């Protein structure tokens, strides 16, 4: 995530990794970021063929808060850090608003706008993106809330995904209660 920010500058007019990063951040902010009816900032999906925007965010997009926080600090750009923190709050809410405390593969931000698990994508696959972004934001800001959110997510992971014989497994639905780990380690 940070290698783009450390690349040496190229000749005048050359496309450098830093320029690509800044173009990507502008593109994300312009075309993908929306605020839901409930006030959550999320990164939706855009169908490149039809141009249709979908009011949903994949859990894997929760890498973006960490990336934006690193960019904001490295480039002394407070706007990126503001976006990072707002997106992190939404990623945390994707998990905190479920019965298991785990984020669904895809959350839908339409309707009431609270990022509810999308039908057909309510599973959890042990993705690390939320945890990584929380760690980066805590290290850069020292705000205790990121450690608290990380601890909440870890406790949910331990309660729902730990297998009795050792290891961890994803869950079939974040909407249920009880231990819902699939019978195989991942």
C-alpha cells in the first residue's frame, strides 16, 4: 500500500507511481464514494459497461481506510485522513451491526442506509482488510477507538470462527447467532 508513495519521481511528464496513486484516489472520491441515507461513507461499485452504480460495499474494500491514512500522513494531506476515518467507521459498522459482530462479504447501503448484509453475500471469509486498516489508523492517529474496535472484532472472530481442534474458519452467515464456523479450517 505504501510502495506507491515512496517511488522516486520520473522525468517530467512521466507517469510515476505517486501520480497513479493520486489519480486513483481522485477517481475513487469522484466516482465511488457516496454517503448513505444514514450518513455512512461507503465505496460503492460501478459497472464499467453500463455505468450503473450499486449501493453496496465489499468487505475487501475495507483496505482503503489504511491506504488513505498512509497517503494522508505521507503526503501531509489531511483530506485523505478524513476519508480514511469516515470509511473506517463504515467498515466497523458493517460488522458491528450484525448478530455475530463479523462483516458480511458485501453490505448494502441502499434502503435505510445502515450497511446491512446483502442477500446472497452474508458469509464471512476471514478477510484481514478491516483489521489491517484498524491497525494502521491506530498507529498513525493513536486514537483509542481503533484499538477498541479491533478488540471487538477479534472477540467476535474468536467466538464465531475458532474451531475446537484448532484453527479458524469462515461462517456461512453473519446474520445468525451461536458458533457458525464451517467445519474446515481456512
